[in-house]
């Protein structure tokens, strides 16, 4: 487990450049992940906005079935 | 008062040249003899014929408690002109057993193909029939029964069918039809979905209470449908296709396929082009065409902008019940894609532009049902997973020296990945993981799995990662990304990733960081979930 802890991949950093932390022996023990791309963020935000707006949509469903044979 | 008609119990052969058209339907279906008006029962007969029906059993079921309740409620709501006339209810059970068979009825269960309970009563001054309830076995044919190729029916259930006083069990689909007096399409759709989720068969009276009023005369609305599901303890999510997503109308196909592949019951709401009738269909399953061209070609020909392929792109039909035409139809995506070319007016009461006659279906909304406490939708989870995938891959490469061929292929070739997204319980995933572990004969450390188990919530989105040919040919995957089910708010999208597995590595989130550890699962493995019994 200690070894795993040294292999932390931090994602809380800012900026696009990946920063590395090395151990005394020179091994990379952690890297900072860049944020997701702008285009991916826009797609995700569009989905969230659309789902939020949809949640209050009150569309009518007539559900009326018109028989093609006229009542006698 | 209505007079009772009393059909006698009998078994009849229906092997050819017996004609359902001429010998069966006119005897028990009392609506005008019109192909469209008797569509539901006619289609059940057709399914029975396709499955090799040899005989059917007719019995009078007017005294069954649920039928009595249904008829009583209709009688309360009948038109003034309909105070006299005849009422009846028959169950017609189709079997693959010869009418001359001398074997005991106890063996009937494995031969039952379908059952339709037809209720007939006076409506608008003439007899009217409808399928009150129907049960149809998962379609298949032959001995042993071979199910249909590439058909997936997550909504199929173990059904109980009563024939001449004995209950039989079969795996199939439940169906019901609106009668136009106490029920409309919304009632039928809710009844089918609730039965799929809980085995409960809601009465017409209860359905009307849930839909809050006169849904037959006055129609209903999407929010009333949502409220009905919430009262039943379900978690509905409403999608409005008349609203634009990111400046354009959304493609309902992707959303519906993602929902049904994720195992979520879903309803499609659409408007017919010509007569402005809104209709609701429950979606039961889907068919896959693994030879589909566009998932492979879309990248080459720049046909789409997304950087990944959703597994739903191999879905060529949705399997639906249409309560006006019958159970287990395949709805082609061409019918909904055509609809996108017809402009949907912002005012849903306004007439749609475009052709007035024989128009396509205009999808207006969908409702999907998720397990409780799931706030992030399948579509959202899939896009979050793809966004994270692009960052995690180089991140892991920067910290671990992995050289297995599938890992290097993902990293070096940067292929367009396939994502398949389903909701899953943690314990079920770990059962699946243990099978992968055994199959690969590798040694995945218990501590790593323990840490992953601790990091994952009890229910989460499982976004399986594959490649087009691996998906189509092997139904196999190279890894997974686990997305939390809720909440929908985040500061950093990567927060929603609770863990991941790529070839040769497992990662999990703890205290705002991801921890990674090599593992022995370096190759591909079968996708999780229901498989069609017959696959290509």
C-alpha cells in the first residue's frame, strides 16, 4: 500500500502542463493530470444544461386514438 | 346492464391450413373487421404462427378477479348510450403442442408461446374488443428453442400465465392495450414498465389515480407521467427533444439506446406527423447488427465529431410494445432519424411543419427510469468517462512502465475507443472481475482490489472500453472507467471518476487523488451483462 501511495496521480492541479514529482532514486512517483479538453467540457455542459431544462418540460400527450371506422 | 357472453373451454388445432384471419379472429374479436382495428390480437397471432403454434386453448375468464375489476371500472365509465349490450372475456393461449397430444397438461408450460386475454364490451353503440393483458414468450423457434439472432430483451421477465386453472412460468414480455374508455396509451406504457420493474400489474383505476385525472378524455402530460413514476418510488428522468442541446436538436436514438443498453426502462413519446396524435411506447430491448458500417466508417469519412464511438451505434432496432398495434415490434432508427428533418415547433400544440400526410414520427420526449440515487444520466456518464480517458491514459503512462501489447496499442495508436455504459451494483462488478481474474490466470493483488472496492460506491456507471473490431467480433473490452451515480455538481469533471481499469493497471480515487497499481489483467475480456443467446 505504501508503494501505491507513492504512485499518486493528482488531478487537482491547474493548467495543461503535466508536472512530475520524482523520488530520490529518480522514479516518477506522481504526476498532475491536465484538465479535460475545452471541447469535452462544452459537450458535458451542454448535456447538463439540456437535461436540467428538460426536467421541467410539460409536453402534452394527447393519447387520443381516432378510430378509422366511424361510430354507427 | 350488460349480458355476459360465456365462451366454452376448448383446445383447437391451428396448424395450416387453419386461418387465424378467418377461423379465429372473427369469433373472439368483436370490433369491426378491419386490419388496423384488430392489430394487437392479429399481431399476437402472427408471433404465435412465427414461433410454430400448433394449437390454442380458449377459455372463459370473465370471473377472474382482475378481469372483473377491469370490467367493473369500464362499466362505471361507459358512455350513456352503452347501458345495454354484451360483455365477455376470453383467454386464448397458443402452444407448440399438437392438439392431439395425449401428454399431461402439467407439461404444457414449456409449450406455451403466447396468451392474450381479450375483453369485449359495448362502446359507442357497438361491440369493442381489446387485449386487456398479453404475455409473449421471448421469440424463438425450433427444438431446442433457438432465440432470435442478436436480439437483446433486458425487459423480459419470468411471467406467470394461468391456463385452465394452473399457473405456468415462462420467460417473456408483458403487453396490454388501451381500451379508449378507461385507459389510453400512457396507462398501457406505465403498466408495462411497472410490471417490468416490480412484477406488479396496476389496475386501470390505480393507473388513473397515478396519472392524476382524466387521462383518456383530456390526455396527459410529461410531468404527470414523471410524477406517476415518482409516486411508485421510481426515479424518472425526462428528456425534451424539442429543446436544443448545444444549439442543435438532440438525436433521440443515441439516448434511447444508451438507456436500454444500460438496462433502464424507457418510454418514447412522439407525435404522428399527419394527425397530431401524441403516443407513448415502452422500450423493451434492442437488436444489434455487428456488421453495421457507420461505427467503423464515421472516423474515416469524418462523419461525426465525437472522439469515441458509443456501443449504441451498433443498435439497429429498438424492440417496443405499441399498445395499438401489438407487442415486440422492431422500430427502425430510420423512422426517428427522419423525424429530425422535420422542424419541431417550439409550441408543441402548434402543427408541425413538413409533410402533412404519412409523415414520420416526431420524437418529442423520452423518460428513462434509473435506480434510486442515480442523478447522472447514461449519456452524461459516457461523455465524462471519455473526457477522463484521454487524460488518464497519458497520466498513467507517466508514472508506470507498462509494456503489455494492448496497453501500448491504446497509448501509441490512439484508436477511437468504443464506450459501452451500464449501471451496475458493486458486488456484481466484483463477481465479474473475479471471473476475469480467473480467466486471465494472473495474480491481481488482493490489496489493490480491496482499495478499489473501498473507493467504489454501491452503485455506479460502468463505462466499458473497447475498440470497434473487438466490440463487433468478440463482444469484448480492454478496460473500464467507473463514474459515480451522483451528485451532478462538480468543480473538476475528473472528480466523477471513482476508478478505472486499463490493460495491466487498476486505479482508484482516494482523498482527491488517483492511486494506480499494475495488475495482471492485460488482455481483453467479455463485456458484462445480458448476452443474446444467438449472436453474430
